[in-house]
């Protein structure tokens, strides 16, 4: 890409340092763990569907499953 295709504008970025409290750190850690669990669960379902049936599972199918997964996760707590 040449400079002309980017519009010739200047890109600007800002960096901010966050200092969360202990409670915020704990909540962020819990959220990260839940997201990690969700990603791995959905990825495992896609891999299993492909390995067993050579079938793909798209975003919308898994999106429809989210309420049930959330209920299961909350039931475990």
C-alpha cells in the first residue's frame, strides 16, 4: 500500500495505565476466566462436530446456545 491509499492522515494513539483496586482485579480475573471457559467450550464443540461429522458450526448456532450455557455456568456457582 502506498501513502495515498491511507488518505495521508496521521494516526494517533493514546496509552492509559490502569490501577484497579483489589476488588476490581478479582472481578476482572473472574470475567477473564468465564470468557476463557466460554471460548474453550465453543471451540471444543466446533472441533468435535468437524472431527465426527465433517460439519461446521457457525456463529449463529453457537449464539443461540449462549442462554443455556450461561444458565449452566450460573448453576455451577
